[in-house]
């Protein structure tokens, strides 16, 4: 496995993050992608924070609790992402890049419904209140959850093994491209 990783790193050493500041409307806005894979007892959360067309931050890790559904796993992944996003919002605003409502792309409509609907959800009443932090940020307008079809979900690259062609497409959407050669 280690040899495989080293071969990949050697084969992609020319890749670099390309910053796109062409002056497009919203170019200085943060956007994020969030996904979870619940194949195992403890799901894997993955998220990407994008700024100026490239990946500012990425994280992939096992969730600390066992979830009972994919929607719950995605909701917990959203909570991890939103906590990180708030830090980036403060930093960028301090640097002179005011942030409107941050668009967060999620490929699970049930998780989005849990976050947007403050009403009682019979199947989610066991979720700890600390995860409803997401709902609070949506209600305050700091976060805007948007459904993203799984085929377009960049964060898939962080949660599961995917075919090479799809991997390369998602990698380029993260802002990784061939850089200048030495």
C-alpha cells in the first residue's frame, strides 16, 4: 500500500493548486462540499472548503459515533464542516473578504431536511443536540445548504474508493492542475 502511495505521489508531483481570481461574481466567496460514507459501523466524513476555485481545506476521518442511517452520518459530517467553516469566515472577513451566506453542497436530501426543518423528526430524536449546531447556523443565514447530485460531489474523493477516471475529474474540480515544469 505504501509503495502505491509513493508511486502516485511521484506521478503527480507536477500538480499544484490553481487559484482562479478572474473577477467572477462571487469569486471571493467560500463554498464547501460535504459527504459521508456509511459502509462501516462508524461512517467516514469528508469535506472540502473551496476559495478562489481551489481547495483551501480538506478533511477525511472516521466519525466518533455509530450512526443509524446515512442521513444521520451526513448530518454529523455537516456539523464537522460547519464548525470549520465558521473559523474560515472569521479569518476571511478579517482579511477583507466579507462572506455572505456560505453555500454548502450536500448529496443527501434527508440530511438537508433535518438541518432546515426545526420540527420534530421521529427518526432523528436520538441525535445529540450538539449536532443541531448546523440547524442553528442555517436559521441564522450563515449557511445555505444546496443539494448536489452524487456524481458532482467533489467530497466523494475523501470518503470512498472511486474509479481512476472519476478520481481525476474530481481532483481537477478541487483546483489541482499541472503546474509549470522545472
